[in-house]
């Protein structure tokens, strides 16, 4: 079994995706450069080891997956239980959208 540290997306390792071996280290270093160096409206992301948008990019996640990650990551420092409810709401819509996409019945 592969180390979870090496997973990027589609169950491929850093090597299988032709990414440099130090890819994760570079993501962490870049966290304090460019847009990730600052945050508008708080510090709930800049204090993290990796910001949600860097995680989303590194793992090739879609809009719904990224939003769920964002709300679950920040709930203690920003929106509290409401952020967890937002994550659930996004997950419910994501499940609904995936069901429609695959021709499955929608659940109420």
C-alpha cells in the first residue's frame, strides 16, 4: 500500500504524476508566498500547515470537494457549528449532483 503522503489524485503517486519528489515540501514553502502570504478577514487559514486552496490544487479536487474541505478546516476558528452545517449542506448537494450525473434516483 502506498503512503498517503504520496497520493495526489486518481490513486497515483508523485512519481506516477511526474511531479518532483519535493512537491509537498514546495507547496508548504509556497504557502507563505504569493496570495497565500496574506488573508483578508482573519487568520484562520494562514496559521495552517497547508491552506485549503493549496490542498485542493494539490489533490485536483472539484468545487464541492474544495468547499467541504474549506468549511471543515475552518469551523473552530471562524464559523463554528454553522461552518459544519455548511459542509453538510455542500455534501448533500454533491451527493445529489453525483446521483443525477450517474442517472440514479435522487433522495429527498
